[in-house]
C-alpha cells in the first residue's frame, strides 16, 4: 500500500477550508512528487492528460542530472477553477496519488489567486556563456540588486537574474516569464541595468526609486485589477529599509565579512576598509555572479513551513539550470554552484528522509561541484521537541500548549521507531474541555467536531507516510483558534495533554515535534505552540533556564537539515577562537543557545556534529551582527542560524572557486569540533591577602572541555581566513572516509 500524507488527510477532513479562505480556491494546488523507479515524467504527463487532470510538471525537471539520469523528485501544480467543489478537487488528487507512476505525493500549502500572465517571452540566455569561477545562489525574501555592495567595478549589478515566485504579480515589462517554470516572473541583468539608469538622480542612484520602478505593480484580485483599489502595490520586502534577503546576500557575497565580536564592530561593517576588507574584497565570493530566488510574498507570512518544499525545490533547480546555462569556467569546465537556503521548519522525521532532503541529496550525489548550505534552525530552546520514553506495558505523558487567537493550524508529529507494531501503540489527546482523540492500530483516525459538525481537531495514524520511508508517525492537527466569518466553532486554547500507552514488551521511544513559526519572515506572534513538561524542571549546565523531561535540547535541527550531503550551519556567539584580553586568556565563544543541535549519541540516525558554525551574535548582551540593509547607507542587526548559513556559503564558494570539490572540502574538515568552555566568566585578578596563604582553599578544577554537539567541525569567523583550514584537503583525501564525515 502506498504511503499517505496526514496533512492531505487533514485538509480533506476540514473540507479544504485552510486552502480556500473565503471560499476561494488558490490558483493552483502544489505538490512534491516522487516518481516510480521505472516511470518517466512524460509517463506522468500522459497520465494527467488522459485522466483530464489539469496538472503540470515544470520542464526544468526534464533536464538530466549531472550523471545523465532523470531526477526522481519534482513539483506538480494542479490548476483549480472558482467553480470547483471540494469533492471534485479531492477526486483529482486521489487519481494523482493512485497513479502507478507516483511513489510519493506530498501536499504543499498554496495561497492566493494568480493574475493572468501576459504573453511575455520566456527569459532565455542569449549568446555564449560568460566566464565565472563560481556562482552563488540565494533563496530568500528580498533582493537589493542595486545595492552598492552588489555592483561590480563598472557599476553593473552582479545579480544575474531574480526569479520572483509569487503568482500575484504579472510578468509585464521589464519582467519575463521563467524559461522552465510555469509561474512567477524573472528580471535579468540587462533589465536591472536599464532600471538603474532610469533611477539616476544628480549622478547617483536613487535606490528607493529603483525598487519602486522594479517591484511596484497594480493591486490585483482574482486575476483582475481591483476597481475600488487601483493603486500601486509595492513589494513590501524591498520598499522597507531592510529585508531578510538583503542581510543574507550581503553575508554571502558582499566585499567584506561579518564582524565577529563587540570589539570588532566599530571597525567592521559592510563598508570595505582595512587589510581584512581588502582581502575580503578580492575573494571569489565577493566578485562572483549571483542568482536570486524571491520566495512568494503570499507564502512567507505563513507560520507553518509546509509550503517550503515546493518552492525550495523549484528554486534550487532554477539556480542550477540558470548557472550552468549562463556561466562556465575559463577553462570551459562546468561552473561550481553554491546555493544558500536560510529557511526551515520544525516538524519532520529528522532522519534525512523528507522528500526535499532526498531531492537535495539526489542533486548533490550527482554533482560534486554543487553545494547547498542550510540554516540549522533556531528551535533548540523553544520547547518544540519532546522525547517520550514509554516503558514496556506503561504510559508517558507530555503537555501541549495551544495559543489563543492563533490564525493557523497547530500541527504536531509523533514519530515512532522503525518496525513498531501499531497494534501495541495507543495515543490519546485530551483538550482542556475534556474532549478526547484516540488512535490505536493501523489506519486509525479520530476527529473532534463542534456542534455544527465542523472538524476542529484530528489525530491520524497510518502504517506509512510520505514524510519518511522507513518509519511512520501519528499526526495531531488542531484548527486555528481565531474566530472567522466561516468558522465560529473553534478548538479550545490552553494546555492539552498527550498520553502514549505502550502495550509491547519493550521500551518505546516516541520523538515528537511541534510545527511552529520557524520561518523568520512576516508577522511574529508572542505566543506559539509548544510542549511543556508535567514533571518538575531541573537546571542544565550551560543554559540559562531549567529543563524538564521529556523536553529535549538535542535533535532540534531544522526539518530539512538532516540530509546526508547538505551543509547545515550552526551559530556561535563572540569569537571563533580563543584570544587574550588584558593579559587573560579568554576561550572561544559558545554555541548560541537557540542554535539547533543534532541527535546524539553518535550512531543513531542524524548528525553528531555539524560541518560548519559561524558567528551570529556579538555577545550575550548584544545579540546579532551587523549586516547590510536594502539601501547602501543602511545597516541592521541580524542573528539566528539564518545569518550563519550564508557565511558558510561564502566559504564554500571561495574554496570551490579555487578548484576543490565538495567531497574534498568535507575531507578537509576535522572529525569533531574543538572543545569550547566559555560559559564561565574570565578569571579576575587575585584577591589581596590570599595569594600563597597556607590555609587558602585550592582553586576549583576547571570543568572538562568537551565538544558541543551543536557546534561545527569548522568554525568560520568574520576575520582573516586561517591559511591551513582546507589547504590539505587533497592530501588527506586518501586517508579519510568522505561518507563518515557527513553520516546521518
């Protein structure tokens, strides 16, 4: 039997309510699809046409991988009509899921109607490819292509192309349709240069005017211009002083690196100066072309990351295709490509089996001149992960806080070990009003309804799910707690209780994750869904607040950061290496408390140590590092692993431009991070009268230095690059196992 998608089951149980607010369907339903081994994408297209299913698979997925084989993973877009009934859409989705050419089908989270696109020609690269030693790709929100730090020596933009994935803006001049995808719009370098010339005032570029000309469109609704609201609607990301994307691009490709401590901030910013700035300005990453993908503005305010796999996979394929089409190395060989994605979410198997993780590993395995950096996640101390250790013939409990006035669904995943007999597992969820949901055995579903029959919460347990290949999960979904015009019966907010009963003769370990607001864009809320312990809390060394089981600090990476060949990047605070202050030796800065941690101990699924860590906070009392904004004269502070990942992308771009492959870089990393013990303050001067006193107590021994599991095997600082970091990669390639370095 094929694996099922619990999120699709929840969507069906609620009458597709969350995907059609106000009763209006999105322009398209989006999916990630894995094809069967003996099938092709043309087989899939013929099936869709034969069943009269208006679905499309982008032409980009017909391009062979570097090995010459076709990709196993692609995105599928199913067109909808305003007159469609939920039952009609449900029938079409069932036909796709039941197709013999489909191995797995995972629902995305589309929003909004699409505008009618004009017949603009696709953006094709004309002429011979340009020379480039490496290409940087960034998938984010906001692309300041006219920023002075992103212009070359002639004043032309280094951004080669921007693909806005939104379906709400038309591809009218100067925008074009993407060459290999059926949605969004592309702005190429020639159009950027023309817009920069149009924005010149008194010999200088008016950057605000530039982005108004580039990004402002007429407000649209249902594909037609609004009569009552016919005003220019700008890109919110680019008409503000700063954006998340601007900070990420600057850290990856601007001609100066990040400041890495409080002492350095006054002399290190985005403006080049000094010896280190001169070196940074001559780095390959500071001069290479850049390809940007702007995530859909209608999606980035969604608290759940369910929409991310579709948009991220399309974005990665766009960057790879455009980089290889537009550029090549001077010797005619294939140009290396480094892609950064500083986004993610919490819930998932965290075993490298998610469809997006498998798709990225497939691309990386086929191409050793491709690297993908990911944010490790900021969920280490947010109570988003719990581990229930249920004894034989026993029970275990954990609390779940559901916030009030929550506009989106609260989703929780309870992952069971491999080979679990579902007949031995019983999961009961109790709401504050004493309503209960219970699942037990295979294909078990439980619904909680209001008096009108509308589903308010559901609990699903299937023998196999599309989110993993060798294990399954129970998924709890709770509707938003905000009253709307279409939903007056809402679930109760407050403390819910989850009880797991184990009827087997052995211990059962259940790993649970709350899907919460991990995406850093858009509106933030003070309250988010989280676990809480029903046991007393206890202090934990190195952490400011107490901790109580079954809440976990480990295994808190982003749900797309546990793949086998990608590079998740941790964040640390302060200096990368030990240094001396006023004659005292101060150790290196600790890993940031929020930085996601791999699963431990070693030997289990997941990583023991991350490959890289980069600075994200100047100090405990001074969070964040300085990054560039949308304007040339704007600075802002940015922290989180979103700021760490682009620094690793910069490092990889520099190394790959020098001729190293991804495998050689991995082989050059140390087996584990260096011990870091900087939780205690630096020693102060000796007290008067106590030095050498015979009755003075012996000083307490320093705590043993142990590597932090959340740290990186290579710490990247904002200062000068150590000369021996990866210099011996090729020399050591014969004695180190490349797979052991990144084993999951």
